[in-house]
C-alpha cells in the first residue's frame, strides 16, 4: 500500500492507497527559509496519523520519498526497516542555481532558502536503513559521508513501449509534418531556462534562416516547471519572454503542446535529430525516452548528461551555451542523418541494457530484500 495526499483512498490495481490530510502548515510569519521544512513536518505528521488509525497495517518494509515529506516519525509506529528515495539535494554553487550566468542571478533570499530546503532530506540518511537515487550524479549531490548508504538505481524505462516504431504517416498529435523536411525535436515539460529553451530558440532561428529543408517540432507546455524564470520575465511566461526577444518563423518552429505518449514515441521514431539541454539538475525522462526510441541525440555537455551519453558513442555532446557549435553540428547532422543511425542504435541498447524496467526493477527488488534481511538479522541479534 502507499500513502499520499489529494487522492481518494481505495484499492487500485491491487495496491491500497490511503489518503492523508494535513492539519496545518507554514504561516505568513514563519521565516521564509523555514517554510518548506515546516510544511514537510506537517505532511510527515499527517502520514503518521493516517497510519496510526490503521492498526491493521503492519509493514515489513517502508519506502518513502525524501524531501517532499519524511517517513521519520514512522520509526515510532513500526519495528520495520526503512528505505529512502533521494531525488535531489540543493546546492547554491556549481548547480542549477548559478549555472545560467547569462541570465539575472538567483536572489540572495532564494539561495539561503535552498540551504534550509535540505533540512528534511538530511534527517533521512541517518533515519533510513538504506537509500537510493535515480543516477550516480544525483546521489553524488548529497554529502559524501552518505554515499556508501545510497545506491544509484534508476526508475526504469518500459522498453516494450518506448522503442522505435514503423511510421505509416507523419501526422503527429494532429499535426502534419511535411514529408520534404528534415525534423528536429525539442521536448520538455515546460519552456524554461533550466532546459535551455532560450538557447534552443536561438539555434532554431539560425538554422531556419540558413536552410529551408528543416522543421523544428517542440513538445511541452507553456509553463515554468523548474527554476525561477518568472522573477525576470515581467509577467510573461518564459516562452513568451523568449519569443519577444526576436523574430521567429513559427511556421517552421511548431509548438505541439502536450501530446500523448503514443504520439511522442512516433515523433522520436521520426525525428532526424533530437536536441536536449539541461543545467546541472535532474535529467528529463524525455532524454531517456528519445534514446529508447532510437533518436540521434545532440545534448548539452553537463554532468548529469555525461552519465547517460558518451560523446560519439550513443549520442553527441556540446557546450551548453555555444550557439555556433549547436548550429554547426546540427547542420552537419541534417546534411546526412543516415550517417549517424549507429548512434541511435547504440542509444536504444544503452537504455535496454542499463535503464530499462527489466534491469532496474530487479535491482530495486534486490535492495528491498537485502534491506529486510539485514534488518531481520539485527533484530535477531538484539
């Protein structure tokens, strides 16, 4: 079973979902830096109260996401091992907060707040019996003294779904992609600087100005999902702010919005080149999905990307900020995309061999079982 807020209790697919309700939270007079931590405490207490009201639930293992709320209080309810999932540790230097030196800097108040945002997470390495992070890069953002306790295990890509498919048409999400055009894709949950949307648009404009045989297809919503772009966009979305900076041929830079996963599989199978940017931050699943579908990928040469893509082996890497290099490499690829299909093939193998559900779920199960076994052994020795 699992516990969460905002969804009704019940049994879904054989898994019981138990809803909890918070009874308080940070107030206006709460110090700005401490509001996240106080809200985490209220959520953690609400989870504890919901489970206290269900004495029939006696877990053999507790698994929780560290950061949003903590399973910390459940030590007082159950004699059971705990595993924490560590997704992201905030840092103010050499991180998402200071990487975009070309944009207005993150304010002092936000920087000091980010340090306290780690408070709830930092309780869990001591509290948990074991932990895991999706990637080695994410694990390594945590203080080094905890690395031995936290193993990298990715969530897992369903390669029975995310795979190259044969196309009978070039209609994607209701949009007809011209048959006489090369296709370049950009996919992101939101249009934001953390995923290099502004740099992508500069690259797309340059290439559209230079050649007529290409169309850019953009998937994602007009919102900021991560980061603080709205602090400088003067009331506009980041996409609106970027589009106001220059003139773009929106007949050849197509914004499809959010499309169903089945259509995204088809788009990744169609594209001649997929472009991906990220600052030092959590990788987008779209990058894994694009590789799984055999897309040739050109991505930013940043720490989290380098863990997944080896330059010229299963994709290509280039400097995040260097528009000239992005344009030159993109043009070279578009001149003869068939010459680089080996990279797409290698990308498929990378996902299948290292990041598929067939690989990752057994690793996770092994972690669960080993943690239970160790804890049982400790209890017997006590």
